[in-house]
C-alpha cells in the first residue's frame, strides 16, 4: 500500500484548465480529440497582409514618382525674406528738439515735417552773415569808386602832360628865335626865354611823372575791386550756409514710408548724423537665398509663387528679377579663406531678387524681414 501511494504521488497531475477543456469538448460532441483548426484561415490572413503591403508600396511609389515629376519643374527655398528700402533719418545740425510731430509706426509722405529744432542760434548766425554780406557789398562799391577816381586821375594827368608839352615847345621855340636874333634882343629877354624854356621842360617832366603815378594807381584800384568781389562771394557763401543751417532745423521725411525704430524724443539734444528714426518704404520685394545647385535652370523672368508665413491664406505671384553677382558668404563680414587650412566643400547660397507681380493684400501689414517661401517654375 505504501508503494502504490508513493507511485500515485509521483505520477504527474493534469492541469485543471486542460481537464476542463477536455471535459467541455467531450460534452460538445462536435470537436474530436486532437482536431486542428481549418487550414484556410491563416492562408487568407497572409494573403490579406501581402495585398495590403503591395498596395502601400504601389501607392508610395506612385506618389514618389508623381512628386518627382512635379517638383523637377520647380525650385523652392525657405531661406527667403521680404526686403525693402530702409532710410535712416538723421539731423544735420546740433540743437535741442522743440517739437516732435510723429509717432511710432506712423505713415509719412515725402517732405512731411518730422522734427523741429531750436532755431535761435541759427537765426543769429544768419543775421551776422547778412551783415557781413552788406559790408562786403559796401567795400565793393568803395573799390569801384576808387577805380573810377584812378581812371580820372590818369586822364587829368595826361591832360597836364599835354599842356606841359605845349608850354615846353613854345618856350623852346622862343628861346631859339631869341638866340637867332643875336643883338636884336636884349640880354635880359634872352635870359628870360632861356629860364622859361627850362621851367616848362621841368613842368613837363613833373606832369609825365604824375601821369605815370596815376597810371600805377589803376591796377591797385582794380585789385581792390577784385578783392571786394571775392569778399562778396565769400560773404554770400556764408549767408547761404547760414540759411541752410537754419533750414536744417526742420527735419522732413526724405521719402514716403512708415516710421520705424524712433529714438528721438522732445527736448533731447541731437548731434549731426545722429539717427532719429528709420523710414521703411512701401515698395518691397523678396530676397531668396537659393543653393547654387538650384540655379542650373533658373532664369530672369521665370514665374514665382510666393507664400508669406504671415499670410498663410494668400499666395502671390511674382517673377525672378535678378541674381546677385556673388554668394552671400563672399560678402559677409569675414569672408571664408579657402586657401588656408583644410578645405571642406560647402554648398553656397546665392541671393536672388524676386519682385511681386501684384499688390500685397489690403489691410495686411507686411514688413521687411518677414519669412516667405518662393517657388520658382524653372521648366
């Protein structure tokens, strides 16, 4: 008995779940012991999986081919931005700001008044320059009068020379007649004639010296006139400069645009050349930095579709306007030096200018620096 109990104790016990399953199958009567599932079920599943995989491969290949056929006609980049003219407005004189007539982000027309500077110092300089001009004109009038007097002195001196020559000739002829008459004239008369001839000759020499002195005064008078005219030119230049300096007290918009980066405030003391604000003009375009390998089929005039990140619902038309004569790296602050060190080829980017063929949407604010995605139709 003990041995049979040990054998029974060592005999493996059937799991309860297997016994319950075998019991159920025997009760059902439809399933026999050791029966296998139908062989068609796994085969249909494998066929379905194969069909799905093949369908996905065919659809993916078709999509890839379609995309390749489509995009081989286009070149696009996301390295593109809105660009425009940005004009810095600065003061030309040093003065205090007495009036500030613009606000941030205000639209201005060309010539519109922006800032008024303190005018008093410049008005005083203008008055001083005007007085200097009047003084120079007075000196010119005086010099011209001196020239007229010098010319008159020359004429008078020449007349005196003529009169002295006449008297000298008469006295010389009288002396010759008295000398030829011999004893017919008295010695006193001969002496008087001789003295008169000597006196008239001396007067002639004096008249000629006076005429020479008068003629020498004419170039001096003309030089004085030239100096006075030069002083007038200098005074007029100073007067115009003072007028310009006064006009610079009104800072006006050089171009039409929108106020950006305004730094000037009322009461501030501004220096010449100090930037007060910037004006961004309304005319904008796109600068797209395409890879050099994308430029093989790109030409001027090709149509471009422009998508602006700030206007996702708008697609604008444009065209290629021009290409920059050089890469962006070549015109950077520190251009690469490929002749030094180890060389690693890096695909360069070339800036391409793209202009819009249609106006930007009304009421939508698009400024410079906004990201865009241009797509160029190259074929």
